[in-house]
């Protein structure tokens, strides 16, 4: 039996084939031009956490800060030159690197990350530099022979790294030998990890050798390496990309070329990450407080920009929350029903879930099931704005509901008796009185929100606290840069507290003598 195809079906099949070709046009062009598939529109986008000198960190104030600096950034720049494309770097918290890579916000992770089989189950890795895991302790601490000698000690590691899982495996072995386990303390950033050891809160911390060679000059000889391990899982730094055999081979070939022509060795020598470069270490005592750096931070462009971002985020989020909360509060004061129940559930959820979790969910989880949020327009500022607005609207709705409920119902009845419509009653009678009641807690809530914006640093928003952390990671001057950030927060909060007192005074005056201005 023969089958014939009607023209309509043929046209439909042709159209489907054409659409498939168009959808795959960009990857096909990339393969033809010799570019890996993760490069789009002539741009190599790299994710990094710029708090890990010398692998990746921000430069000094006054220098070009369009890109972070360090070994990984130089290597990413070399790859961009090799492929003749433009480099873009997305800075973010360490724990957000791989979620962002998975979500497609960047093409590659380059952030002093070691090559581990556990990571290679989800991503492709290409090694580019040898390293070794080291245990670092105060200068007076004696050397240890093996990791087992840390039994019963408290050890600091950076959250999001694989060191904690490694210690957990070691603890299982120690417990099997009836020995005390190692106590693990996790901290959000590498500089915080080091600080705990400097303050004698923890016995030692775990890091990679190249970072310690670089940092010891900043630490004035206060720490030293007490164990250099030979763990094979921590022997190489690697670049990570999403799983793709052709892209993996293209990146591996590019690294091989840069290694063969000496480019990678040149980068390593530039940043002095060989052991021989760390033989002479400064043991000069560090100053207690560097006033010059403190005052420089106060007037620096980076701190001013960070404060501006903090203020803009707080204002935008709070204004949006007020707009969302007013109709919610009005509906909550109405008759019971399904809408009122759903609004009550909305308020409960956003008040019950920690703000940090909401930020991480919007930034890292939302793009997993809504691909539209993977696009470049979905910036950290926008993600923080959405998250903080929804969170704040739940609290603001309760403030507005309480303020509306405090207005005497008899005044609504009196307005109706005078023939006023419902809209007029709320506009001229209820809302003015509710505003006076809601204003103090609203301004208090805004001041709290202003401080809460510091949580947005975990999704790579360069607000005030993030700027301070970057400077601390670069210089290890904790007191100076945190003090500068503290001054900025104090000044901003003082301004709004003063504004709150002025507004409360004027509204209080209007409540008693404002009738002379009424028509």
C-alpha cells in the first residue's frame, strides 16, 4: 500500500524544520566559527567570588574596578582573547556560583575552585593549575603530621566549599577509631574564616597553598602552614562549565594551548603563587587601626556607590510594599471569604520564612523552573527588590490593617449618614486618621528594612556591606572597613529617625490645630 502526503502536511513539516533550524542557529554558528557553545553573542560570561586573593579579588580603590583581579580573571581574559570574544564577569557570593552556572546566568565558574569528583557529577571541569590543601594555624602552633592530628580541635572552613564534607568523612574514620571528631565551624567568607583563627576562636583553618602564600604578607606573619596535604582531590584548580562533551573538549584544548605557549605560567609568576615566592615573609607587627584607610574608605567612590545602592533598594522596596499592602489591608478588614483567607496565608508565609531564604529562592531557585528569569535583565538588584518588596508588604499590611481597625467605626457610620460615598469616607475620614497611626511603625519598619538590605550581598548585589567585605578580603583590615560601613549606616538611620520625629511632630500639631487650614 502506498502513502501519499498532502500539500498541507508537507508545508507543516517544512515549517517545523525551519523553526528547528532557527532555534539551533546560534549553536550551529558557534560550532562553525570554532567557538564553544557556551559563548553567546560574542561574550564569555564568567561567575566568580572576588574574595579569594590571589585567585580572584577586587582591586584597590582608584584603580579600574570594572573587573575583579587575580589569577582566574587573567586566565578568563586570556581565554576571551584566544576565542576573540568579549569578557564579562559576574561577581557573587561563593555559595551562588554553581546555582548561577546551572541557571545559565554565566557560562563558566572561575573562582579558585578545586577539581572534585563530586562536582564533576553535575558539571564539566578542566584543570589549569596545581595546588595543595593546607592547614593553617597561628605562628606559634607546631606542625602536625596528618589530618588525624586535628582530632578534638575546632577547625574553620568557608561555607559552600567542600572542606566541610571532607572533614565529615574524616570524622567518621576518627569515631571508628574511638577518637574525638574534629569540630567544624563554617563561616560565609574566607576572610571571616581567617579572622576566627587570628582571634584564637578556632585552632586552625583549611585553605589552598597559593592563597596562603599570597595572604601571609597581609597577615604580618601571624599564621603559618602546619600541614601541607597530599589529598588527590585537592591537587588542581579547575574551570567549571555545564555538561557538554563538545564544550568540554573546546575548553580543554584552549587551556592546553595557553599552557603550551607559556601564558598560564606567566599569569602564575605575575601573582607570585609559587612556594619560592613565599619564603621571605613579613613579620612586622600590624598597626592596631589604620586611620588613613578608614578615612579613605569614608570618602571613597565605592563606599558612596554602595550606600546609594543600599538606600535606593530600601526606598524602592518599601514604596512597592506600601502599594501592595494598602489593598491587602483594606480587604482584610472586610467580610470573611476565600480572598481574605488567601491574603492571610500570603502574610503568614512571608512573615514566617527568613528573609535570607526568600532572597536565595528568588535569585537561585526561581530561574530553575522559570527560564525567563535566567536572562540578563534579571539583575541582583531586581531580584532583591522583588524579594524585599514581597517580604515587607506582609509586615506593612499588618501595620495598615491595625491602623484602619483603630479608626472608630462610628465615624464611618456618621459619614454614611451625611450622604458620603464609601470612597469619600475612606479618603476624607478613615485614611487620614489611619495615616497618623500607621506612620511611626511604618518609619520604624523602613529603618529595619534599610539594615535588612545588607542580606542582598549574598546574591552578589554590591550594596554597602558587600563593598566593605570586598575591601576586607583584599586588605584584611577588618576594623577599618567595617567601621567605615558602620558610619554610613549610622548616618542613614540617623537621617530617617530625625525625619520620623519631624513628621510625627507636624502630624501631631495638625491633629490639634490643623482645622484652621481645612475648608
